[in-house]
């Protein structure tokens, strides 16, 4: 769930709260969460936190002495600051950064999968990490022209979520962006007219920026488990389109749903439901 606006607001709040705070200890109860071994986590106690930033959907937590922790929440992770330490039976904890006065920066993960991960790296090596090295430009606030960026035979819904093409957009915000741009999720990148590419870029910036403005107004510390995402169409299939009133439709995939307005995005066509067609095979 956490995409660019959710990660950005979290990074801003954590940065303001943690800059200059010294680490007491670090433990990783989630055995699969730590994906690096050199330098070890034991390098962190005694170092001050130097800032919390973001690249795409990842956090970059800098520590004094040029170490950086890369954190990927995947689909169900959260990075939260608490005034009390986690109890021994807290099964959501993947990584705990213990701070003075019993405060704790906690990487948590909900659900049964352990997919969220952390790497501790020398700061100079962070952007050589395979995930960051292959990441496309930021979707917000100033991505390059989309007629050069969002190209190829794949549909827009797939291109915009591909972090190597453009970084920060996932399953929720892609629906919102395409709805704002009145474009079909199945239109191919190569079939975008220049004006459509320009419109799509403008709506990408505006949609993500508006979400962030919303979070700036409503989100403080502690960051809640579930952010109040200001979504207008995603997962609202069956409800009227907030703009034209037509019934919103959806295509269901194995692990996500794509919602759109048929009247404004697909010239009235209702796209084939992949879930149904698979069951009928
Ligand atoms: Zn509509």
C-alpha cells in the first residue's frame, strides 16, 4: 500500500523527529528482513541519526559516519516511531531501532508474508544498490517528459507502476492518475499522443502532490497504522464516478484490482474481468 505520498509524508515526519537523535541499540526480530551483512547492525549504537529521506517507495535513513539504511516496506510494511518499546510478543516487528527515553523506530509488517526488507550500507554505496541503481526518475515533483519516459508496447497501468520506468507509483495511485487524465489503463505507452503524454505527466504531478498536501494537513506523529488515503476511484467499483456519475468498473487480478470509469476512460467499454475469465477457462 505505501506509495510515494505515503512514504514521503512518513519520511518528513520522521526526519523532523529523529535528526540528531543517538541510537542506543538495534535488533532485527524479523530474521528475513535484514538483507545485508557488512557493515553489521552493531555498527549503529552510539551514532546519531542524520536524516530520513526517500527515493521512490524506499526510505533512506542516514546515520552519522556515512552509513545509510535502505528500507523497503513492500506491500504491508510500516515505519513508525513509538514512545514505548515493542513487547516481546509483538509479531509485527521486523527491525527495532532503540532510542533514548524508551522511544523506538520500528519497521513493522502486517499479514503473514515477510517481504519488507532493510539493508545497511556505506552511504557512498547506496545508489549502487541494485534496487536504486535501476530505478527510474521520481514521479513527483518534476518527472521528465512522458513522451520520452512512458513508452513501449505495455499498457499504461503496467508502465506507470514499473519502478524502473518511473519511481513511486503503485496499485492505488495509478488508478487515480489514469482517472484524472481520462486515459484507459490498457492504452499502450507508444499509442499516447503528445498532448496525452503531457496531460498524463501533469495529472501525475497534481495527483501525487494533492495527496501529499492532504497528508500534510492530517498526519502527525505517531504515524497511524492505516493512512487515510484520499482516493476517489481505486477500489470503489460499483460506486458512481465522482466526476460524471457513471458506474465505476474494475478488473480483478490475483493480488490487486484496477478500477476505472468506463464512460470517461474506455469509451464506454467494460473491460474483461480477468478473474472471471480465468475461472471460466
Ligand atoms: Zn467518470
